[in-house]
C-alpha cells in the first residue's frame, strides 16, 4: 500500500471517503492508499509520515497525538518512532507512549543539524564537528573531529540525512551557508562519494545503493550529472540531472533539464527521465511548467509534481504564486491527482524557487 500526503491549496480530489482532522489536515482513502492534505502550509515545516504510514507530522506536530517543541521531526523508517534535537543540545525520542531522553541537554548535539535513522534503529546525530551514532542507550563517534574549513575559517560540521544500508550519509557543511550553496562534499561514513547540493532530494538510497546529483555551483540547471554507485549513469553533458529516485528492483529516474544560462532559472523546464534499467524520457511538460520531485512507488508507479512559478504585480508589490499539480504515471496513463501550492507577497515567501530548485517537502510526502 502506498500513501501520499500533500498540503493542498484549492484542489478538488476525487475519493470515496474523506475524514477531517485537526491542524486543517484531511485524511482520504483512495484505491487502497491513504492520502492526507491540509488547506494551507502556514510555515515551511515538512509534512511526513511515520515509518508505518499510520501517523502524520507537520514539523514538530504529530497530528492528533502531540505538539513537540521542535520545527524538525525525523521519523524512523519503521514503526511509530521519531526523534528531534532540543535547543539545548539534547536528543529526544518520541513514540505514542511518550517522550524519552536519548541524550540530555548539554550533550552537544547540533540543534540545527540533521538526524538520520537506519533501518535497524541506529540514530546518526551531528555533535559539533563530530558525527555520532546512538543505539540501545549508548553513543559512539563515527566521524570527527573534522579539521577547520580552509576556505571559510569556520568549523566543518557533519550533517547526517540518510543511511545506505549500514552506512550513514552526511554532508560536510563548511561553516558558511553561501559557500555550501555552491556544493558540499557527500560522505558515506568515512568514504568521500563526491560533491552535491545540500538538498535531501538530490540523493536517493535503495538499500545499499546510492544515487546523487554530482556537481558544483548553486544552479540546479547547470552541469549536474547523476551518479549511481559511483558511476555516471547520465553520460550527458547537454543536460543537468537532479532529484533522483530509485526502487529496490534497480529502476532509477531523475528530473532533467537542458543546461541553461544561470539568469534564466525562473524558466526551469524539466522532464522526468528513466536512466535504469533502460534510458527513456517519461514525461513532457508543457512550456512554462517543470516536472519536479519524482517518487517511485514499489509497484513501478511514478508520482511527481508538475510545477509552475509566477510573479505578478509591480515593483515593491509583487505576489509570488507557485502551483504544483500532483501527477501519477502508471501503465502509460498520466493522471492529475491534486493541485498544491500557495500565493503570497514576495517578501513574505519562505518557499519559492531557489536557483532552479523547488521545495515541495512542506506540501507533499509519500509513504513508504
């Protein structure tokens, strides 16, 4: 069973049942799937399912269960277990039975750093210039301390975000957001994999396999190749490859655009391509739209967001509108499921397009 959750703005969704909940969230059942959506994404907080797909969180709010003191909650890949870092550097685990301290305040966890659960229940935690693993009441250091960054003079900080089998994947944050925007080093434990942009959707894991968008500079439409288990499977210098998605059967897809001059990033025009096991183009968006955020379901179905970003108004009074059509491609048939997005004054917009990259995490989540 596949569940899809999305924050919805003005969409009409055909489904046999719809059950209203708090937080503006609605749970919908359709064709054996559970679908959740909210009317508006009021803040940039990710929408996510628990590992078993039974619970939904919006930032630190576990809908119908708890409002936790954090804006970022990380679910374990199985069951109903989540973790977050306190502002005082502690680590807390949450289950429907309540909260439990894994590490006390003052332990030194990086409050804005990442967390990542392995399938076996090990939690990777950023702790200053070190990377630690917590399991069964004990903690051990995996990496670090890292040497100071030569370019910025600040400390390098390991930011874990996923696991590939028994190896934790982490970014080497260089102590500067501007420098990090032009690419950071991607690591698996102590092995360097390459350079990528610091976005979770630019790396995909399937068991022990790792696919990621390789390349420098912050423009998603400029020279990104797609590496799968350290080999270039894009083999194409005319296009830029981002947002890989893979399946356990060895299928690999990505969002692909032609390399364009940086000043035209608002004209992003990507299609979804399959790279493995065979190479072929899967979608053709109309001009002015871009196919983003692909997800492969276990049965081979492809879910993605057909995206359009527009600014209207006059100088100093612009309104930004980002529209996303949630699309499902199955057995050669393309169906629009819903429309997601927002319309906000330009200066108040915390979502939006950033050098050709769109963040749909506050609007769309897919389980498993």
